């Protein structure tokens, strides 16, 4: 009986472990099926549904040997505006919500990957940075577990983010200027990540920060032109100014007024993009 009891306990423990390990089995299956569909499209030779849509009589598929996969060129950082890492994972498993990111970084430093780097995640939405109007297609999205209002940014979380950014920068040769916030590309809609310690990232080579000793801008300094050169969409200038202040100044962010020191900061950042 003892042997049977021990055996039963072992089986029960194995079942519990198996269930725990398969917590996300259903969503993993959906992911694999979608990835398989994409792989089938990539494998096609000749490709169906492309050349035949071109309205010419003379058509031919001739495969080249020189091609590659998607190369992300930006990293967009968000805050989740949710209460926990688990809640964000549930949101990214919701077909109704329809949103995702490549990575989620927990408050304790845990890094969860949810989308292959080479796939297009649904994190940026409508927006523009420079001449790029589809940041979902050109960027890696990183969500930071933070409610966006009162949560502190922990050292564990920021340090884990820096490790993740180091991997992404080295792997995909992402320029230092191309590490931005959601508020930067969507200034009329977003304010995330709010209160974020951007200088810590800039000190490690991810994005820019202003100089310690600030110059007075020349008399003809044009803030609208400066913001456009940095990358902001200035079609709504007030929104662009507020987004800049959210990122670099983090004071009086609800007003588009630029004080003397604000202009010095903008001029310092602007010069880094010349």
C-alpha cells in the first residue's frame, strides 16, 4: 500500500506540474498555427496572390537568391497601464483587444517574450516618427508593467530593460536615436511611458539626453522645425510639444508653453539629430 500511495502521489504531482506547465497551452497552439500560416506564405515559390494582381500581359516569376527577413529599426517603449504582468498577458491573449508587444518587462525584472522579433506585433497603432507612418512594421514593442500613474520604476525592471535593449541594439544594429516612447510617435493619443527615467537609458546608448550645461538657443531657433528634425509629427504642434515635455522635461506636461530652460533642452536634443 505504501508503494501504491507513493506512486499515486508521484503521478498526482506530475499531473499538477504538467497542468502548471501548460497554463498557456491554448494560446501557444494559436500562436503556432498562425506562425505556420505565415511560414507557408514565406515558403511559396512562385508566390501566389502578388504578381498576378499586376495588370500586364507578360508576367514571370524568377526567384532571386538575395533576400532576408524583417529587420526592426526602432524600439518603442510603453507602459502597460495595468495592474500586473499577468493582466497584461491576458490582454495580449485577447482577440477582441487585438493588441500585443514583442516583450513585456515585469516590475521584478522578469522578461516575457510574446512575439518573435521578426513578426509584426500590434503595439504602436496610428502614429508617425520622421517619415515612418507604420511603426508596427519597423519596430520592436516593449511593454513595461506599470500602471502609468503611481507605480515606481524599479531598479530591477530598468536594469532588465537595459539588458533587453542591449540584445536588440547589437542584434539588429538599431541606431541610438531610434529608441523612443509611445508618446513620441503618437502625441495626440498617448502619454506612455510616463515619468520614465529616460536618462538612464540614454547613458547606456539607448536614445539621447540633453547636455548637463545647456546653451542658449540662437535668436532664430525654431521649435517647430527642431521637433520635426528630431522626429515628431508637428501637424499638431501643441501635442508634439507636450510629448517632447513628457519625454525630456517631465514638468508642466499638460501645457504646450516652452519656457527658457525648456527651449535650451530642446536645442540640446535637436543638435544631436543634425
